[in-house]
C-alpha cells in the first residue's frame, strides 16, 4: 500500500545535537542530521564496480529552531575522498570528473506536530553539487569529508565489499511474498495441511527449504519500512527512505534527480548480458516489481517509471538494461493511452515497437512463443486475488478491469504459477548461456493484510508456496535446478498472528459485542484446523496445497497489531475482498468502522491515527529461504541489504573493472 504522501514523509531529521528538541519523526532530511549532507550518507556499503551518483548539500535554515547564517548557504564547500586512511583527494580529481555547477533550491518542513497543526513550516535554503555515475572498484574503507561554513565537517564512511568475480549460479529466482512473515506462513500451513494428533501429514514447500535466515527490514531513516525502499535495499544493497527506490533521497523538488544506485538487473545485464524478468500479482508499476529499474524518490510516478523500465533513465547518463525480457502482472492503466501512461502514450504500442509480444489474457500467454520478449498485462490495477480466481470466480465478473481498456471484466486471468512458469521458459531461452534473473512477487499477501482480509492474504501465500513447488519441478525438467539459486523472502511484515478459533454460528447469533467475543476459543478451545476437513459434496478442485474447506463453522481468529476501527467476524466474505473502515462525517481523512463490513461481527477499536483506513507495516524481521548454489550464505540474521550482496556475490557481480575508480 502507498503510504500517505505528505510533507512530513519527504522532509527531515532535526538533530538532537542542534537543539534541545530531539524530534525523531519529523526530519529535515532523514540521512542528514547536520547542515552538511553527504549522499550516499555514512555507513553505506557498495559492491565493487557498482555505479552510483554522489550529492552534497549544504543547508541554511532561514527560520525555525535551526536558523543559521541568515538563510544563506555556503557555496564554497569542498569535499574529499580517502581510501584506508591514505591522502584525501578532491571528489572531482578522484573520479576524473569536471567540477559540477552549483545547484540551489529551497524546501520547507515541519519540526513537529505542533508546527504542523499551526502550519508554520521551517524554510531551508540549499546549495548543492552532484557528481554523476561513478564507481569504486577497490574493496576497503573510504572516508568522504564535506567541509562547509569555514570549519564545519560532515564525514561518511563507505565500505566497498570484497570482490566476487566468479559466477557460482547461472540463474537467480527471487520470490518475494510481499509483507509475508513467519506468523503468516504458520497460519497458511494450518489452513492447507492436515494434522493428526499434532503431527503434520504434509508440509509447505517453504518448510522443505534447506536453509533459513532472518532479515532486518528497517529503512535508512525510519524503523518501519515501505515496499519501495525495502525493495531497493533487496535489489541494490542500499537502503533508502519511504517512497524512494534506487536513489538516496535529496531535498530538491525534482523527484528524478536524486543520487542513484545501480540495481541487480542493471548489473547482471551490464556485466553478463543475462536475461531478466519481473512477475507480480500487483499492478506492474507497483513498488516491488518497478524497483528493479526505478530511480526516483517518489514511487507514485507510475507512468514515468514504466517508461524507465522500458527505455532506461532519462536526462542522466545511466546504465540501461534494455527493457525486461518478461514483464507480467496487472496495471493496464499505465499502458492504455491516457492519463495514467507516460506522456499519455499507448505503452502496449511502445513495447511492441521494441519487439515485444503483448499478451492480455491467460489463454494467449500460455500460447505465446518462448523465444520472444513478452509483455503480459492481464487487468487494470492489481490481479484479483487467488480466492476470487479460484473459489469465488463469480466475483470477477463484478469488476471493470479489462486490460484492453474496454468497460468489461477481465476473467481469463493467469495466476502467479502460470506467469512464473511461463517466465522461466522464456528467460531460459533468452538468457541462454548467460542465464537469467527473475523476480516473482505474491503482492496481495501484503495488500490483503492491509485490509485485514486474512483469508485472502493467506490464499495468496499458499499460491506463492504452490508456485515455488511448481518452479522447482520446472527447473528440474529444464535440467537447470542445480544452476539456479532460489531465494524466497519478504520485504517487510505486518503484525499478524492467530490466537484461537471463532465459532461463526455463535458469533453470528449473539446479540451484543461482549457476548460475540465469547465465540472465540482460546488455548484448548482452539481445537484443530477445520479448513482441512472435507465437506460432503464440496470440492474446489484446487489441489493438495490448499484448504479443502474455506468456510468452516470454526475459523481462525486472527488480527493485526495496527488497525483502523473495524468489525471482526472471522468467517470468509464470499462477496469479495474487505474494506474494513470508511471515511465518516464528511472528512476523507477520518476513518470509522465500515457499516457494511462484517455486520454480524463485533467492533474492534483502532490503534492507528484516525486518518489511516487500513492496517500498516510492522517492525518484525522476516524469513529468508534459500536453495541452490550459495544457499549456505543465507543462514543467520542479517540486514535486508545483505540479500543483495549474497545474490550479487553468487552471480559474480563484484567486478574489478577499474582498479582506481573512474567514471563512464
Ligand atoms: C518561516 O518563514 C515562512 C515564510 O517565509 C513562514 O511561513 C513560516 O511560518 C516560518 N516558520 C517558522 C517556524 O517561523
Ligand atoms: C527530463 O527532462 C525533461 C526536460 O527538462 C523534463 O520535461 C522531464 O520531466 C524529465 N524527465 C524525467 C523523468 O525527469
Ligand atoms: C485473449 O487474447 C487474444 C489475443 O489478443 C484474443 O484473441 C482473445 O479474444 C482473448 N480472449 C479473451 C477471453 O479475452
Ligand atoms: C470505536 O469505534 C467506533 C466505530 O468506528 C467509533 O464510533 C468510536 O469513536 C471508537 N472509539 C474510540 C475511543 O476511538
Ligand atoms: C576506468 O577509468 C578510466 C579513468 O577514470 C576511464 O577512462 C575508463 O573508461 C574506465 N574503464 C572502464 C572499463 O570503465
């Protein structure tokens, strides 16, 4: 889900050292507690040879608690870089670049909630320089020093990790269960797999992975992340700020001029000429798939980001992976000519011009050649979830989401498994000896957890598990299982868990909320999972990896730690996905229980600010499952950026191309 984009989210950090106020949440620039900013900031890691931009900013707050120098920024600042304690050199001479011209702008931010209520922003004038498209090749520690206001300094320590020139895996398939936690995996297992006297009779595919690790998901400047900057951390080895991808966020107004970092698909195409693809059940311009190629501080620039995916970064010289070999998902609004597409263009035609086969439904996807670059856009917005596609297909007909732009429902929809297996066939052919990188995302685990629709989230988690199982079979058939690193992880979690069961019959018949709550069975009254008990005469035909009964009398009682006012009944809503809260009293930013959602349930008062309509992400670490070459490197507990370094190392992407550093 897109976090509320407000001034607060894109502004910055007030350093405790600069004033008595230790405002943690309202930030002038999250990575820059002083008045001199180095981007990439302190404590960043790099792959040898990975391309990036550098930006320096000197801030002169005009008013507010940090007011300085009459609001006039120092334009005579200097910056140096020194490796392993050796002689510092100026940035321009070190990277053999000419000195860039000074850029200037003004921005404003709120120092706290009182300033926000009073609408008294603090105004900051900025002087800045950007050095574009550089790389560091020699492993080691680098110290970058910015000197400004005659005597002030800001330093950043950067670590270039060891070289990794040998390619150990030909292919990498990276599955992302968006928002998926260990608690959700546990619940999905309970729904789909039978126990006898406490012992599971079958397991999830994820349960059979040889290596399990644990990643920490924090953003660079907030401990709760969103899917944009967490995807960036996974794909580039560089953390970023909420809403940003493939860049370190600067304070300038332009959403596309922030200093960039090279992503894994840019590296794997530049270094090995591999094929690459993205598959998602979200709209394809959504953060997790688009972050493979996106360089912006604003994830909601959907149209321009689809253009970046096809044509590369505009306005700056940058590595261009030349468009995906496969690109499958929803999100027709960025392709149909009109306001949602870049410059209003027909992006189906833009892809076709570059040699893509375009497929708009499952039948044509399955029939398309395995040789050509393929774009598959199967609906507007996100793909309807697994439960609608497989259990309640009649609900699909209620939508107006035809990908051609017709006012009709998209009903011939592929699932994550169809898309992923087709992607592997195409990538295997197109990558040839150079192999491929595929990202496959189960997006609606997250989207349905946001709306507290636990059944629909878990249905999509089981679809992911089923897809992973089928992928292993497919790789075996193609004879490439041993050459392929498979990683399954998440970008962040939600505070979800199951705490018992609910007797939907008792809950529905009880007349008041306190009595309804007595329908919840805790401890010994939780019983055993009823989702695995067959109902006479009912068969969904969805196979061994899914529940045989989605609508038992005794259902799981579950919840999130972060939610708006809503009503819980726990039984599945057969009419379609939930909307737990709606705006009340005329203000679109003030949410209450949706009177139409779970009318037979009881009210659960919210824990979130009243302007939040949905649940939000939580702090939890998330699991990492690995299998194949380099699997052993994925055990243990580490940062989300380490996933990138582990994959990049396994693909031999840390190259000593230019021993002394240089530009391109
Ligand atoms: C800073 O100045 C601007 C006008 O330039 C004003 O709108 C704002 O309220 C001032 N902020 C503070 C904190 O005084
Ligand atoms: C590139 O520059 C042009 C001309 O200045 C501008 O109109 C366009 O918005 C820029 N595109 C991006 C993606 O920044
Ligand atoms: C699927 O796409 C093909 C090719 O564009 C088209 O001919 C066919 O009518 C479509 N089928 C459905 C059910 O929309
Ligand atoms: C609890 O939720 C109800 C329904 O949305 C709302 O009317 C009430 O104000 C909430 N109570 C609190 C303390 O927020
Ligand atoms: C290495 O750096 C030099 C000078 O900085 C540059 O001219 C050259 O093109 C670089 N070589 C490669 C392969 O990038």
